[in-house]
């Protein structure tokens, strides 16, 4: 690039000069500038008018970066690199795209947070920090009696996977309409769950208000109820939700009463910033606090714990009146993420049962980044593991294939089986076999082809532990009866597809 062009560009983007000087004009210059130290960034303006600021504490060793990032909603370790002026920082606990990337320019960090949020960070002074939060001692552990809800895994829709921060009243209403018109409600999907970013600020009495996107939560609940559906909402035991909005910290009873008064039927309660106040030993009593508060409202509200499987939640979830609990981090609309989540919840299998379920996160079916076979596998695995079925796609514009997957009544029946058993896998090369005993003495059996090429899948009746020889077998994706010969059924299975049968000795 000619020097004149460099100068013209640098007038608009001052950070290109150091990059180009080091990267192109001065060959052999490989010294990374230092960005070690404490930085503070402007954040987004939240939908409740508050600013989400971010503090970045960085250490640097040559081109390698480590450190911590924190905001009102989250804190985690980061790692990354700097080359010339360009830096990339990743969540130290996750693979994937950078959390922050950008350039050092004129003593400031300019770049992108996540997929598309611009940020500028300046050097922080010693007094620049986020507000400190006083520790509130959680209650002593005391079991909360069960609420008697969710005797089969909850089914519904949640706003997060597709809409994230863009959910609003109109979207929820049209989604409720589509839940009915598409046939989803009649297939069993009844909860319409609003995830994070609905929150406003607290009024003078401490009552949490919705933000401008949800002008009247009670009216919205009435609308959703008028469709024969139920409304879910989201909060955090921490001072802030993961997206930085007010959480229920110190307001648990007040918020439970507010939710009940609005007519809320389901609460997802997401750990998020609670990790900045509490330790893992506080998990159970902190969730118990909200479980008891919901119970005290006398309204039937499904209690959904979301703390990514911390502290062996499956062992104490029922004691806080939890109806379901996440066992994993957030799902993405990718084969590897979906499989990672289902495999992470394998050790929790003994703890699933009527009223209390392990939750490998919401469905991505219909969101467009997996093949139809992969989405059928997603649905099959969630059904075999008695997972909650919370659709995460746009119900208003589903393809026929998406509808045929989400509303396959024979697969839904496996998920909703009254016995409530969670299948575990047996591995044989690229094939994984999952067997789920059903209440009527039959079994559902799924073989997943994890490999990259087609494979022959065989089901041996002797592995199914039926009371007698196979009398009836049905392919739940083909909706057709099939025949076992000499105690075996085989089929060719494309890569990432699942053969799902219901097999009975009666
Ligand atoms: C966490 C949860 C997600 C979603 C977001 C909202 O990441 O695990 O399911 O609720 O928070 O901020």
C-alpha cells in the first residue's frame, strides 16, 4: 500500500498506522504492544435505560494474554493473543469465537464484543469499578415440599435461542398465536417462556417493572392464557441477569409475588451474576430461597433452575422444589454443541423422574444450521432422555419438515412417557444405542450414527430387556411397523441420523 493511502486511511481509522507499520512497512517488527492492565469500557445501553459497563483486567506475556472480564451480569477468565495491534480474547472456559476482538489505537481498545456489539475501552483508574454488592447470607438448608408440577417434562417455547435481546410483547403474542395455529399447542407445547431482557428497573417500593418492550405483563399473561397456553418468565438469584438486567437478589419474595400477580406459570432462574456474590456451596440454599418464595405465592409455577450443572444440581434440585435444572452450558445450533450437551447429561440419568427433570437446554430444531437428519437426532435424543421440549425456533414460519420433527406425536409420546426414565448410551464404534423403558412395558430404542459416513445399525432384542420375544416394533420417524428377524432389526443409517423404534413384547 502506498504511504499516501496509508495516511488517508489512518485519518479515518487511526489504529491502522501502528498495525501497518509493524505488519507491512517495517518487516521484521514482531513486537506486540502491551495492553496489560485494567480497562473500562462503555457498554450497551440496556432496554431499561441502564448502561452495561465492562472491566477488563489483562496480563500479558509476549503475545499471550490472560485475565478476567466482568460486567454487571457476568465475570469470567479470558485468554488470547495480541499480534501487532490486533488482539483477540476468548472465554478461557469455551472453545469458539472470540469474546472480544479489536485493535489498540491511540491508547484505547477498539473492537467488537460477541458477534456485533462495538466497544471502546479506556485505561481504568484505581477507582473505576463496578458497584459492589453486599453479601446476603442464604437461608439454612431446609427442603421445600414439591409443587406437584411437571409430572412429565415441560413442553413449550422459549425466546432466547432465536430472539435473545430482541424479544418483545408483540413477538410473544404472535408466537402464542402461532403455537395454536401451527398445531404445536395441541401437540403438547403449552409454555410460552420469555427469557432475559424483559426487565426494567425497580420502583420506589422495590417492585421490579418490565421495560418498554413489555408495557403490560399482566395483559400479556391474560392474552397467552386466553389461547389455552401458559406464560413463563426469567430472573436470576444474582443482582444481575446474564444480559445485565436487574436480578432477584435481595428481592426474592417480592419478585415471586410480582410474578404470581401477573399470572406467570413458569420461572427460569439463571445463576449468572450470582457467581460474583455467592460461592458454589450457596447454590442449594439460594435456589431454595426462590423455591420457597414461589411456593408461598400459592400459584402453580414451574421452577426451572439454570446453573449449568454446578454443584451436582441433580442431587438436590428436588429439595428446592425444582422441576427441572440445566445440566450444561448454552446450546448452539450446531451438531457438536447439541451432542456435547446431551453427553454431558449422561451421568445425571438416575436423577430424572416425574416432577424433576435434567435439562440439556432448549431445542434448536428449525433454526437452520443443522441438517434435517441432525434435527431428527436432536429430537430423538431429547425424547429418549426425557428432556424438556422447549422449542427455540420461529413458530410463525416453520417448514413442513420442522413441523414434522417438532410435532411427531410418536416421538413426543416417548419424551412424555409417564415412567419418566432417562436413557443412557451404549457405544459401539460410531454407533450409540439409547434404550428407554416405557410405562407400558415396551421400550424406545434409538441408534445414533455419530460417524461421517453411512453405517448399518442393528438392534438386538436381547439388549432391550423385554419380558418376552418382540411382538411389535415401530419406526417412529417412518411411522411404520417393522419386523425383527431372528431377534434383530437392521437398517442403513446416514451420517448423523437416528433410527428410533418403539419395541414391545405384547
Ligand atoms: C444464560 C442461559 C441462557 C439464556 C441467557 C440469557 O446464558 O444459560 O439460556 O437464558 O443466559 O441471558
